C-alpha cells in the first residue's frame, strides 16, 4: 500500500490545498494530511481549528486521514509508515525553499522521497497568507476556500 504525507500549516486550508489533496489521494492508496503545530509561525487559527477545517474539507475522501504533528517531518513520516512527502509549488519563488526542505529531509532520512505538485492554474495564486491578509481586513474569501471552510471561519467570527 503506497502511503503519502501532505504536510503543512493549513492556516487556513484553501482551494489550492484541496486541489493537491484530491490529486494526491488519486495517486496514492492512502494520504495523510499532516497539520503542523507550527507555533513558531504564530498561526491565526488554533491547531484544533486547523484540524477541524481539514476534517471538514476532506470528509468525502475515503483514503485521506488528517493528523497533527509537532516533530520533525521525517520522524512523523517514519511513524506513519510512509517515505513519500507531497509538497505544493505555486510559483518559482516556492521552489527554492521547497527544494532546500526536500534536501534537508533527505539528509535526515535517505529513504524520504519528496514529490512536488503544482495546483490547478485557477488555484495557483492562492495561499494561506493571502487568505489571512484578506481576513484581517474583513474581506471576502469565499472564492479562495472550500464552501464549508468559509462557513467555519464565519462561525468563528474571524470576519
């Protein structure tokens, strides 16, 4: 059984994330969406909220499980029984950082393989930081996040 891990902060989950999740879940037998604690990044949403958002966003994917982690990604991957890490690339600016992270992970565990996926062109400009910036000014994000995530965020009185 081929298992892959799609890690991230998902603060919040976007249509771009969901695009990668759908396509990766079609490529692999089982996909773990791994929500990083990322307290150093000072996320807008709590770890519990981010976990709940991803569970809502992936409810219709039978081969996707959402988990949290606060360890090195390679250690989490080993515990999860996977050596495949999925990373999204939106633009050339993402590539340098993601390449460094991929090499760093491979230096920690030579069995780790990183697969880079680009979101659909319609989602290529969307990032969690763009969504957070719009939320900071009470802007409309319904076109950037799944419908149930937009409703979740509104219920949290974030906008």
